[in-house]
C-alpha cells in the first residue's frame, strides 16, 4: 500500500457518520449521549446534525492530539449543508477530563456561531465534555451564545 492510499484511508476513518434519530431537550441529554466519547485519549470534535430537532447524523470531524483538534468552519458545516441540516451542535472532548473551556475554545465557538448565522444553519450549542462533566456554551453564555 502506498502512503497516499494510507492517508486516504485515514481521512475516511475521520469521517465517521452515525445516524441516531435522537431528540435532545436539554444539555444533560446531549452529555449523556456523548459521555462515552469523553474518555477518548485525544481531542476529537463531533458535529450533531439536526433537522426539526432530531439528530440525523453524528459526525466525527476531527481527531487530534492529546490537547488539540483543529477544525475550520468549512469542516464543521460541510456535511450540514450536504445533508440539509437546519441546525448543528458541536461537541468537543478534553482528554484531561476537565471540561473547562480554554480561550481558544471560546474563540473557535464564536467563529462557528458567526459562520452558522451566515449560512443559515444556527449553532445551537458548543459542548466541551470530559470525565468530570461538561460545559455547555449556550448555558454559560460563552463564545457568542
């Protein structure tokens, strides 16, 4: 297998899509659904794509290192546009277990909020999950919420 083929296979792995058909009524329900992902040993980011309040897809968009999972609005909203989602929720883990947002987390969420406004696909919430709990940016009024 050539290196390019391996790279392509790795990228396919990062684009994991799972249909859940779940409906969340509060931030505790989102955390309960994503709690298993809080134990992952590297930073990851998932997008929950919603139509009429139901999750039509849970997408892993980034798997990074122990303390970083780099994404841009392009990756965050690409599948939402393709799938026709009318809202999204972003969930991001902290392998340390501590769900306290960093300055970078707050800046990134504000960019996603603005991008969602421009695209007409609102970002309902930006979560940081860890084994010690979670932070909902919408509840805490952080990062443009």
